[in-house]
């Protein structure tokens, strides 16, 4: 399951961050690292971007980038 598929209000842990080169580095630099707990707080009116809570702060992320973050199944 990837981060873009997580429902609003659900909590999950990051398993892996995929992507190539600077995209992967940027995601890791933002704190999206394996074993980090994330919660989807809300989405923009048209569904993109999404707002996450992780490590005590809020982060806005495009769905295209969220597809590169593998998470545990929240169910």
C-alpha cells in the first residue's frame, strides 16, 4: 500500500521510500523515513495535495510524490 491510498484520519508507518535520485533524497530530507508514523490530516478541495502529520509537524505533499512512499496496511 502507498501513502496516497491512506484514508483521512488513519495512522500508518512508512516501510520504504522509493524513487530515484533527488526525488528520493528530498522525501527523506522532509522526514519521510522508514519506521516513521504518519497520519493523513486532510486533502485539498480537488484531492491534491494532501496534508500529513509526522514527527510533530504538518507536511503538504503531492499525490504523485506520495505514490513513492510504501506504508503498512492500516486495516
